[in-house]
């Protein structure tokens, strides 16, 4: 019964609104049942407000014109009218009840994340998202991939300026996916309008939300909570695919994770670590320390020609693994795997003229993390 009522709301309230949404005048209808329920409520209540406004202002302007002083109208003198007072109290109450019933049903459905087919942990980090498919041994970090040249105005901005990432969150359609949301540093907010999901990620606390996507596609959003200097560079991209395609993708990611784990115990050549480290640095570190390692003082010190970094390998590894308390440098022990940490430390110790010649092996980093 609830779904039938919501579908009726959705159909009747969207009349004439499609073009308004296309022009950006309205909220999106979305691609989930919840998003369509929310849109239906939004439009139904909008039209209720329009009707109330037309009636109230119509009566007001009619009275002003019909009974104006210049036409000889004289104001009536009375102090109370019980019937009118009961009427203008009862009508708003009935209107509010009429809006509250479907709204309450939708809210109950929004907060019911039980019986999910897939659990995904979403962790906000300055300034990226970490996704972990719980129970599947698949996890990765999603970073904005918009070229810095576009941000600096040196290149033409593309259609998805500031809304592209290197690793989108891949989800199956027609399955209920529960999100467990937290943060490693400050409060962020994971927001994708087409999915009708907007949830704060709070350090030390786990929020829940869920989604069941009806249509394949790419859906974009961004962090909706001011979280620091690069808040605007924290997009969200969700790639919804058919269930069979998702199973293939998940199997490939599991295999890649297994290969990555096997790489911890092997001896890596400097050339391989440098190539991998450059990729990790540009994706993770360059937003703060800059692409050329020159930093942005005082918050983000330069890594190029940094004497403390060059002369103290243990200090360098510890800073990457455990972060710096009270500073903007986060701990990457749970964000990057030992291979990635070893690679980025090797890279930063030998790039931009540092030339220490040090080669840090993943096994040494794994031992440090285990301590």
C-alpha cells in the first residue's frame, strides 16, 4: 500500500517538471525507489504550498481591493470568532497530517538498512574516499583525476571538471547495498544526488545508509561538508553495472589484491618502485606537497631537498605509516598497502634531486606496520 501511494505521488507530482530538472531548476528524480519517493514528496508538498499561497494571497489582495477605504468600506469591530479560529487551526493540522503520513513512511524506509546483499565501508580522508567491500578482501582509494592544468586554467575544462576520479565505486544494480560510513580525520559528507544519499562521515563514529540502484550508469557527487583547503577536490563517482558484470569486476579485483599481497615478500628493483611510487605520489600526495615536491608552507613542507627526510630513513617511513599528530599529515597505514608505501617512500627519497639511493622494500614496511 505504501509503495502504491508513493508511486501515485511520484506520477502526479512530476507533471510538467521534467524540463525544470533538465534545466537545473529542481532536484533530480534519481535512479532508486527512495530517490523517487523523496522527489514525489518534494513535489507534492511544493504544490500544497503553491495552493495555500494562491488562496491566502488571493483572499488578501481581494480584500485589499474590494474593501479599501476609498470605496467607503468601514472595518467591522469584533474581538473573536470561535468558528473561524477552530477552522484555521483544524485545516493546517489536517494538511500537516496529510504530509506527515507519507513522509514518515519514506523516512522509515530510508533508515532501514537491514537485509543488505553487500556491505561497503566508506571512509572519508583529506581529500579522497576509501572504499572497502566487506568480506570480499577488496579495498581501494578514490582520488580526483581532474588534471592540475585544468584547475590552473592552462587547459580547457572538460564536461566533468572536478567530478572525475581514478577509481569509481562500482556497485551492482537491483541489489541492496549497505554503506558503513566513517572518517579518518575530519567530518566529510558523502553525497550523490541521483542516489538520494547524503551522509556525514564522522571520525570515531559509524553512520549507516543504503541504496538499491535501478538503472546502470555513472552517478556523480562530491563531499558536501567543508573539510579543509581541498574540500572542492573530493568528488564521488558511482558506476552502477549489471549484476553479472559486477561479479566479473569483483573477481578481477580479488585476483589483483592477491597478486598485490604476494608482492610484499618479493625483492623489488628500484626502477619498479620508482614507477609505482610516482603513480602513488601524484594520486595521493601531490595535492598537499605539490607535484614537484616543493610543498605549500607552513602546512605542507617541501619534500625536495628536505634534510630531515634525506638523512633519516626511519623517521621518513614512520611519518608515512603513522602520520603526524596535530598536523595535516594523516597515517597511511590503513590507506596504502605495504607495496604502495614502500614505493612512495623510495620515490620521494630519490626524486627532485634528493638522490639518496635508498630502496625501501615492502617487507620492511609490513614489519613496521605490524609493530
